[in-house]
């Protein structure tokens, strides 16, 4: 690794390494620089210019997210000039879309909204002219309203560089440019595999999770980190809870291995089963050939009686148990302890061979 | 996995065989794709089907189903013949190389081409690509294990990796990708008929004494029956009662007709699950469980990482976490289990499972730890067999190719291969209740090659009948280039199309895994 050196940000002497950008060094040291198009783990495109900062002796403001640091660099992250430049960018973005926060699912968790507030913009100086695209509502998982798109390209990079699904791209030019699957296809008919990475990446309300629509405001949600119940990758997922109900699953780019915050369609959209009306809610006992509701006491009592008598009559090896690759370690441990220690047999296995 | 998921992204060569990674382990699939697209790794795919990864592959070897050992032996034949193997590593860290060399000698590229249909030249290119890499990772899944020669297939993968010095280094390894979220943990915890937690043999006196002391009981030293041996034991009358926690064998067993007979013959069947599934319908007692989001605990992923599961919402009705149910039952049966939390159970596990001894809940609050993690200050183990194999020297197993147990003939001219699809999972209990997943994949489909479809007069979406010696099912046709000519692919997620009525219950003699990847069938337009 090349040697570290000093740079100055807002008058502070800070240590930096040559492969870092101004933004990275600033963030590492708790110095705030606003961003929009920057997305961790993807190419720094330097497209939106919201992150501009002043570098001494540079002719114009530079994009902090794309500019590598160099020895003795002197950086200013906030000034009237910088604010003016950022305001111009944000006002243009605001005016080019339909940013009606009243009904937007992202209200309260929108990076554009936050920037407008941060920069103290009352009104954009330009006329608001949304492009008038039809909304995409082809499926129950992801919905798109490109009238809110600020063309930051985060979804495109998330799809191509993080998931490498290679579905999304830009099409058209300038104000007519647009993000989406090739040939202007909708998600459902494209090659999209509904991983939802693009929705996690979108800073505004342009790509959102359909089931969570009107299901709870961002500030009312509690997030519980857990492990995906599907495949053996064991992705870390955030269950988003609203009033005791899970309304959506999100990834968190700050989580580390194994999945660095990315999910697939099963972890993301596969957990409706949790509050399916068919869930078992009470023990059942077969009475006259039919499974009938019973109390826990009755059920546990019957099992005890039956297992004890079968064990007494035919020995412990006449009883077998299947544990489960979907139960926790603690439960698998207890189950084999129960079969071995309480029943007295090694007839315990699980269905992973199948 | 010997190695870690993260390493896949930064290795030089990835050899993926018998794994449809982008559908069955999508977030490992993303690592593979990033390795190729962003970090210059090379990818070799060995698979009869044109799976999603083929688009990213440098070399695709399309072997006939069930010829894996021949292909792997062929690779080793070339590597040894061209002197590309890791001589020093083989000399100093392995044994039985000569036996291997002798057996693979006859698997010349031409002979392998005859058996597998893989062009000799492609095989050579793949062998060189794998052998010349500084570090190369082998990934495999059910496409390797679900054969009656599954154990041989696995051994051949290990042979290849050892031959090129790829075990015990970062970015290398033989890496089985586990299908279900906690298969690794279930095995680690001793949910197996022959071992206690941490693979301590029940037949070993020291191990047994240790557990007898800790649990304060006397224990049997006779290994029990496997899942696949159970139905026969029931029909023979040796097994009278069965307790099933969180499984639905009526859907996943290789021969469901046979199993149903067995389950019906039982004196007593208990099912403990989150839904009343096909197996539960036959039970005498059904107990309602809490699901993963309603309880605390840990799962161990395919790279041996022990990670937290957290209670986020309440269980419906009076459903309870499985650990509580077992505790209550054990207590009632006269063996008190008084655990207040899952964490307390983990603390007991730690005292009896050396590889988990250092895994405390507080340490895995943020990121999980990879076992072996023997002490509380041990950082966990990113990859196994560093400097030395667990058993000392790595053992080569000379393995001969054995054809699949049932091959196509005049009456049953097609090969049926079964597996999973991206949008569904296992027996569908969870995934078929998800609106989005069902939208994407609403019903079972038979994947059939366009040429075969044309010959049989089958159109896209037409219902076709698939018959084997054991049964018959019908499903809609999906015409795709993915399966080769002469092979059809079906998934086992839909109970109304019980594919396991068709499959061959021929078991691998050691792994006791059924041959789900190859059986002979007849295909007709319905
Ligand atoms: S859901 Fe995934 S595959 Fe589909 S467009 Fe978004 S990032 Fe790409
Ligand atoms: S849809 Fe969202 S993420 Fe994609 S370019 Fe538009 S604003 Fe950015
Ligand atoms: S999110 Fe997808 S890849 Fe990750 S554990 Fe769940 S099923 Fe596997
Ligand atoms: S965040 Fe730096 S240019 Fe967009």
C-alpha cells in the first residue's frame, strides 16, 4: 500500500491514503458532504455534482466523490459559492420531476427532500415540468414512477455492478434520458429477477416496494436485523416492522459478510408466509379420524403418554425423529438431546439429504 | 464450505459444477458474477443445463447427466499428464497420489468425451485453466451430491482441488453450497444418526461418556437410522413412532408413495410445524411452531458462519418456538429442561461443541463468526486446512466412474433431472405463499429442449405427461435451450405435480442421498 499523507479539510489536518477520494476521507472523519449519485460499492461517476467542494488552486469546484486526494490538498466543504452550486443542481432536479411528497412513499426518507431542506430552498427558480411518464404497476413487488427519477444512475449501477444482473441501463439523451430495462420494457417482461437492489439504491421515490405502499411511514418503522430463512447463504436482512407487522424487507449496505446488504427475490419478497391465515395457531389432535383443536396440555400429555408406552413396549429404538435444516441451531441441539437423552435412541436425522 | 463466500469474489478461477448458483444461491451467484465482470476472474461451468452462469463463463463443459466422475477424472488425467499439478503440495501434504494417478490414467480426454460428450479440446482448456491458476475455487451443490454416486462425485472434486494445491489457501477450496438455510447447523448440532454435536461419534466411548455426564443420562452407542432408511424400517415394523419437527418428507422424499404407506402404518406420528403440510395431514398430533421471525436463535450458513436470528413479531395464536416445545415435552416426560432463552441453550452448546465454544451471542451481535471458533478470543476461521489437513495429510480417493442407476432406454427414452428454481423453494410451503414469487412462478413447468419438443409435437404451455417406472405426473411445457436434447428438467416445489413420484430412490451407499438428478422417463403430449 502506498504511503499515507496529510490533507486539510475545513482547516483540519487529516491523514489520507492515495487511493481514497475526498468524500471517503471526509466521511471517515465525520465531515459531512452531501451526495446523490454516489453509491458505495459502485463506480464513482461524479454525475450529479451535489458533492462539489472547493479545492485550493483548482479552477472550478470539484466533485468530492470522484476526486482522488493528493498530498497537501486543501479542501473546503462549505461556502457560499459551494452552496450556490449545490442549490442550482438541486433546484434543477426538483423542477424536472413530480416531487409531490404528500403521497410519496419515500417522504421522510428521501435524499432529495433532505437536500432541499439542508440547503434551505423555498422554491425552485425554474418552472416545475415533470416528464409525464406512465407509472409502472405490473407486479406486486416493485413499482416505478420515473416522474420522480433524478437520473442519478444508482439503480443502474446497483443492477449492473452489485447484482450483475445487467438489466437496467440509461436510454435516450439529456432531458429525455431515462433509466430502465432495455427497449423500454417493464420490469415484469424484462430479464429482471426482482432482487430489489435498485429499489434499495434509489434515493428518491422513483423505485419503491409495492407491498409497503401506504403500509407505514419511514419514521414509524422499526428495523430488526435477522438472517434470511431461505437458502444457505444466510443473508443478513432487515425486517421492517410497523405496528407488529412486517411490511417489507430491506438490505443494509453497512452490513458485512456474507451478503454486504444485497438480497435476492426470496429473501426480499418471500416472507408473506409469516402472516398467512393458514398458519397453525393451536395444537391439533386426531379424534375419530379427524384433526381437532386441542390445548397444549392435552397435546403434550398425549405425546408423553404415547411415546412412553411405545418405548416401554418396543424399546427406545422403535421411536425416530426428524429434526430440521430450517430450525435454529439451538432447536436442533435440543431435538437431538431429546431423542438421545430422553427417548434413548440415535434415530435422529434431518431431511438435508433430500 | 472449506472457504468463505467473500473469497469467491477475489479468486483467479472459479469452477462451478452441479450448482445453478444464480437461482439457488443468488448472493453467491452475485459474487461469482462480480469476480468475472469486475475482478478478472475466469469461470468454468460444468453442467448439462445452460444455467444462468453460462453467460458469464469462459468455458462451459456440458456433460451428460451423471457423468461427473468421468469429467473430473479427465481433468486430472490432463493435469497430471501435462505436469500441471502442484508437485510440492502433493508430496508434502497429501497421500495416496499414486493410487489416484493410476485410476485417472485411463480417463483420457477422448475416453471422457465418449462417456460424457464433452469435447476433448474443451476438457483440455478447462484443465489448463484450473491448474494454472494461483488460486482456484470449486463450487458445487446438489448437482454433485444428488446421485447414487454422490459421495464419489464429492471425493473427485476434493481430489482435483488437492491435486492443484487449492485446499488450505484463501480463494481456493471445495465449497458445497447448502440448499437450506441451516443444513450446516443441523449437522453441526448432531441432528444426524451417528454423531453428537461437532461430529463426535456416538460409537466413541469417550465422546459418549462426555455427553452422558453433561446430560446426566445413559446413552446408546449404536448409530441410528437415516431419513432415507426410515420408511423401510417402519414397514418392517421396527419403527413404531415418528416425531417430525419442521420437515415435510411427504414432499421431499424420493418415493412418496412408499413413504405414505410407511407413515400410515405408524402407531404414532407427531408433526411440529408452522403449517399443516402434507405430512402433518397424516399425523396423530400436530403442534404449532413459531417461525424464524418470531423467535431468537442462530443459523449457521454454508460458509460455517454462525449468525443471529431475532424475534421481530409475535407468533400467531398459541404457537411457540420449537425449543420451548421440546423443553416442555422433555420436562413432562420426566427430564426437566428449563431454558429461559435460546442464548442459554447456546451457552450449553458451547460447552459440548468445541468448534462453537467461542461463539457467544454478544460476539455475533453485529457480524457472525465462522467455526471453528474454539475460544472467546478466537477470531473464527475463514478457511479450513491451512498448513495442515484436519486429518494430517490430505487423502486422495481413487474413484472410478459408475453410470447412473437408471439410464434411458427404448421405453423411457428421456433423462429427468430435478431441482429448484429461483422463485420457489423446497416444498413450496413458504415460497408458494408469497404473492410476488407466485406471480413470477405460479405453477410447475417441465423444461424441454426445442428440438425434443418439436419431435414430440409439444407447444409452449401445452400439458405434457411424464412417466417413469414409478409413477406419472403432468405439467405444462416450457420450451427452452437450457436442458440438452434428451433431458428434461422439473422442479419439486409443487405438491400437485409430485415429481418425487417419478424419481429413482437409488441411494448413494455412504451419503444415503437419492439420485434426484437422473432417472429415465417417457415424455408425451397429454
Ligand atoms: S430488481 Fe434487481 S434485477 Fe431487477 S432491475 Fe432491479 S436491480 Fe436489476
Ligand atoms: S430510478 Fe432512482 S436510482 Fe434510478 S436513476 Fe432514477 S432516481 Fe436514480
Ligand atoms: S436473500 Fe436469497 S441468497 Fe440470500 S439467503 Fe435469502 S434466499 Fe439465499
Ligand atoms: S455524489 Fe458526487 S457527483 Fe453525485
